[in-house]
C-alpha cells in the first residue's frame, strides 16, 4: 500500500521567541509533529567576558562575573572570589563565610523560583504561577537590596570576604521570610504538583539516563534528577557547608517532572540551611584586609561551587600581575546543553519547549 | 410561566413597519422587496452591534479578572476602571497598516476573518433570551434551532484552516493544521452532548428545550453537561485546549500574519465565542430563562450566562494546556466514550419513564426528573472516581528515587 | 569532613605507565603532561570503569602561553570522589592540533568547539568542529594573546 509522501520541515525557532529564555536559536526538523533533528545555535549574547577579564584587576572582575548568570549573581561572585582566594591564600573570616552561604542559598531559592515559574509559563498556564513565584522572589530581591543596594547584578562579594556587613533590619526580614516560605511552598506544591495536566505533560518526557547524564557532563538539578546523588556541597564542601545538615534530593527517572520536583525540594533544603546559619552566626569582621591591587603568586588553580544551575567553576592562571593571565569559566548552562539533542529527538513540538525550560539555561552564562 | 405570544423584535413586524413607511413616502407596491431588505439590514445591524459591544466589554472583563487571579490589577487607565480599554485597542488596531504577505493567497487570506466571525454571530439568532418587558425576546423560533447551531459552528474549522493557509507561513500552517484536526474531532462529543438533551426535550427548537426543563438539565445529566462543556471549550480553542494559538510555542499560530483590522476581526471572533457558548449552554443545560419570579427571565438568562463565562475564564487563567496528541486522545477516547454512555443512560431512563407513565406529551414529569438527577449524579461521580483512581493512578505512580551506583559522595579524603 | 581527593601527578603517571608506556611526557605535583597525539589513548585508559573510572569530564580549558598552547583537562571520578588534571602542550604556535576526546566523553563536544572558536586549536576527530559563540565567517581567534580586536 503506497503511503503519501511526506517531507520533513525545518523550522527556525528564532532568536526572538517568547519562550526560549533569551536569545537562543533552535533549528528544528519536523516530520509531522515529531522532531527528528535539532541544532541549537547560540552566541547572540557573547560579550567576551574571559578576554575582558584579562585586562581588569581582580576586584573589577567581580562585576564582570555578575553579568554572566544574571539570574543568580551571588553564586557567580562566590565561585570567582573563592578561586582568587585559593590562588592567593587569603583566609576569609567566619562571619563572612556565614553571610556568603546565606546569600548564596537565598539566591538559589530565587533562581529556582524563576525556573519553576517559567517552566509553568511554558506549559501554558498563562503566567499565573509565574506571577506567584515572582511575588516571592521580590521579597528575596528586597533582602538583597538591603545588603548591597542592587537587586540583580549584586557584586556583593570581594576576595577576602563580603563587601559590607548586614544592616539590622536584614535579620528581621530574613526571619519573616524563613517562617513564611515553607507554607508558601506547600501552597505552590498543592497547586502545581498534583495538577493532572502538569503531570500528563511532564511525566516521562525528555528522559535522561544517569549514565548519559554523567557522560554529557551535566551538573546540578538535572544530574540529580537522573538519580545521580552528586552535589558539590557534600562531595567537596566549601565555606561552612560541613557544619549544616541538609539532604540532597534526587529524582527517580530523569524526566521533566523530576527536574521540576528536585528544584522544589532543593528550595526546602535551602530554607533549612539558612535557618541553621542564622542560629550559628557570630559577630565579627566580614572582610580581611587585602591590598588594593591583589597580586596572586604565579600559579594556577581551579575551584568550583554548586550553583543553582550546576557546577560553576573558575580556572585561573596568574602570572603575578594585577590581572589574571587566563580566567576561564566552566559555565553550567553551556555544558548542560550538550545532551539537548538526545533529550528532544523523538518528542513532539509541545515537548520541545518544556524540555528546554526544564534544563533552565540562562543565556548570559551560555554565551558569556 | 406563560409568556405572551408577541415577540420583542420580529422580522415580520419590522417588514410590515417598513412597508407602511414606504407607502407613506409614496413609493408604491412594487418596492416590497425594499421593505424586506431594510428589515433584514436593521436586524443584522442590531445583532452585530449588540454582540460587538458585548464582546468589547467581555474583553475588558476578562483582562481585569485574569489580572485579579494573578495578584495584579488589569487595565485601569482608559476611562473609569479601564472600561474604555477595548475601544482604545480597536482604535489602535484600525490605525495600523493592513499588511498582506506578498505570496499569500489574497482572497482566502481576506475572507478568513469574516468566515470566522459570521457563524459566531449567526448563533445568536436562535437563542431564546426569555421575557423582557412581558414579551418573548428572541429573533427566530427556528424549529431546527440546535441543529442550526451545530451546522453553523462547523464553519469555524474551515475558517481557521483558511487563515493559516492563506498566510503562507510555516508557523501559521502548522497552527491551523492542528486547529482543523482538533476542531473537527471535537464536533462529535459536542453532538453527543446535545443528543442527550434532545432525548429529554423531544424537539430541536430551542424554546421547546427551555420549556421542557422543569428541572435543569445540568442536574438531570451531569455527564452530558461535562461532555458538552469540554467539547465546546475545545471548539473555542480556549485553555486547556488552546494549543493552536499557543503563544509560547509557535508565536501566535494561525494569526501570525494578520495585522490591523483583520486581526481585530479575528480577535473579536475569538472573544465572542465564549459569550455565544455561554448562551447555548445556558439554554441547553441551565434552564434558559427559568428562575424565580421576582426578576424577569431575561435577567436570569444574563446571570446564568455570566456564571458560565466566569467559569470558562477561571479555567483559562489557572490551568496549563494539553499537548495536541493528548487533546485528540481526550476527544476520541474519553469524551466519545462518556458521551455515548450518557446517551445510553438517558435513553434507558426515558424508556423506563414510559413504563412508569411519567411522560406527559413528550416531556417528563418533574418528580421523575429529580429521581433521574439523583441517580445520574451518583453514576457520574462513581465513573469519574473510577477513571481517576484506576486509570490515572497507574500512569502517575512514581517509584521511590534510589541513588545511582555511578556516583558516590561518601568516599574521598579528610 | 570529606573532600574530593586530589590525585597528584605522580600517582596518575604511575597508573598510566602501567598500561601505556611512554605516554606521560612530564609530571608534576598537580598534573601530568601528555603529548597531543596520545591524549586519546590516555583518556580512554582513565575512563575505564574497571580502572580509575574517571567518568566525568569537568572542564576543558585552553591557555595561550606565547610559545605554545596548553589544553587542560579536569577529570573527576564520581564513584571514588577524586579528581585529577591532565595537560597537553601543543608543539608550537602554528597550526595547533590535538586529538579530540568527544567520543570518550560527550561533554567534550561543545567545549572543544568553543576552544576552536575562541583559541584556534583544532581537535582532530571532532564530528562538528564549527564556530559556536562567534558567527560563521569571523576572522581570527579572539582569546589569543596576539588578537587585536
């Protein structure tokens, strides 16, 4: 029986598109509704961060790192600043370490809220869950404004500590947020996690097995959703993560629902970490004295942290001058895009946007 | 309640009025056709104006309500409470350039918005609005009323296909292909829902359907109501079935290439659909203009329409959308099955009614309908619970996550 | 407190020398140096699940020391929670070529393209060595020290 001759169609989900999370281009080949091939094209936001870093001094680069993953500034700052400290053997006072961990965990919550909100926006729920998530994120951004005056590109950390100590009203607002947030997460979970349509669209979609996840170099919630229990905060603890108790949530099968649910549970764990830090913090200095121009000794190092998107690392080579000789960024969003083609081929158009949303990329980090 | 037989507006009376007017002016007998033409034009003018203004206010209402669901206000700058916002939108759209793509199929492209708007307007002809100032208010007591509605809404699918095809744009064609497939699939559950109403009312005329609802049909056959509501939500391509115009996926689907007044007409047709659907649902299932006597029937009709519209809006602003193959599966498997089951149930009960002598000239007695209501509600709830727990749970049970053996954080050094 | 074990260069070179003789050009306390032609064999040995099991390629970086380029591979073993560093020195500045490891770890795919794009080091055996962050037809490799913008 002769069938009708059909032809695959190549469509360009162009750089400007309502739901590709930034200027990100996909060339998708469809056979009917099914995707047979996919080619991501990016680089529209490349600003040459690594080259710029070679002509700025070590404190100026903190502002460059803010703008890489512009959704989670604190994590970028922390990764960079830790690398400089490791290179130059600068010790950080305890209070600074506690404040750093509180900021980074707050930033993790903010980033995961944004990821969840936008995933549900892609699912089609007309921005209603997005606005609820952003309402809570506004409270976190208000806290950041108390700390350093800015909301998004924070530049709060310096090699040697944090920029300035926390004001008094910060701790009251933080305590209110910590006590309100678990209820808010329960409410969000009751609205979303048991919704039949969300379950029907995310369960079993975009599977990523554990062996393939490790082979592709993905890190962060995606790796943990593929049931690989690996988190740098426990495997290679930094700052004061060895003094707080928290769990590492993992998923069971590596589909989109698992990635969403792992992020939700990570938010709960972050609240636990923050409340323990609030109990344990002591008054003290927040910044060690460093010379104005930091000149690390000749050498190289690599240090990484567990950011909200994955393992964010800096490989820095110093030649003894005031600027690094080479500052390479291991950007998690960039490397998390490696298995995109394998995750999406075979699925349908509607799943493409959801799987891309569940990977949670930020173009500033992909393109640097 | 017994309405007076005179109609509020009727074609015949208008025609006679125009004939007298023409004779007054002095044109004579051979201009009878002019009277018919003028009567027709004035009725169409009435329908179009009323519906367009109603749709304009409905868009305002929808934007304010969805904003309230999203913890923000809606438009509140143009006029008191933003009531002139729809007029500002239309003014902006009229002043835009009316582009037609170079390679587009011009007649098809231009006719598609009209083909989408006209059927939606035509449905309002047969809706019985109840009494108003002691006269029945509807435009035509077509004795095949509901069949007319089903036939006319089928033109929707052609119009959407025309819109996508005429644009000659890959996104638009993708969107309209899905749209045509979806709309055709959902006509069957809609027809099945209507058939179950027809069994109880015994006539296709809308006034007869209203008259036979001594107990509202939503109480008597909830499953039929559910099937019809789901099918008509899909016919309007509203969330959760709005895959064809999914903004976040295809950048606006079949109306990508439209701008200016053509887009305004498409937009108007899309927002008129809920009003018209609410009117049809109210007539078929909610008892039309029946209500307590302290308010006239027309007001009851408007109130019930408002409740249905609000329900549709609520769904739209809170639920995500289904994927296209899930939408088709829902139509052909779930709704089709439920629709047939509902018809079977109602038919069995109607036949049993004849056995028990509960039928008087074509419609059932109130007591029997109440018994039917109770039985049907129990059966519907049971069916839904069985489907959710037996079929649903199996698909969505997730195993407990176990850590993969490929990673081990416990080793390392101190 | 458990930290990731950092394997010194001597240990790695000892483990590799037992299977591949003469693959290690030099070794240091932090890293080992391998020649650009044998990097593929060395990485295959390192990834072996029965052996050292370095299943996770954390990052590939490239540095431009004026007389030569250096490609640095940071590897992690998730099962044993240890990490090591492998380095490759290209022979000179003209036409630098290194064997690609993208068939060993898929993670190397996008990272090697980025190094080709920004630093100009060709990876032999890579299935799709195109520019990734800059546009097709861009002239030059910006991260090199002699690139004037």
